[in-house]
C-alpha cells in the first residue's frame, strides 16, 4: 500500500456515503427481497477484495474496521 490509512478523512466522503452509496445498497436489497445485512456484507466483501488486490493488507483493513466503530443512535436511519 502506498498511502497511510490515517491520511484518509471519512468526512470528505460522508455525504456521498449517506446520500448515495448506502441508499443504493439498501434499495438493492429491498428491491430484490434480500436482507439488508446480506447486501451490506456482500458489498463490504467486494470492496475489501478490491482493496486487498490494490495492496492493502488484512491488518490494515482490520484497523480501519475497528476505527470505524461508532454509535448509531444518532446516525441516519439507513445506518441504524
């Protein structure tokens, strides 16, 4: 990997994630009668595979997952 994960600011992408990416995944699940969790997990696995193929190590991805844990009670409904 050429970049340090800490240099990526999630806030830069928050609007895209909340307004486009998450609704796309949720709506895909609902439109195809799949559990939302299944569509989210499969999307996550596909993205993780892409990142690993680009040189991200498993440990780096685990650090990113651990760092992303946040309370969801105040989050947009799509995250709850």
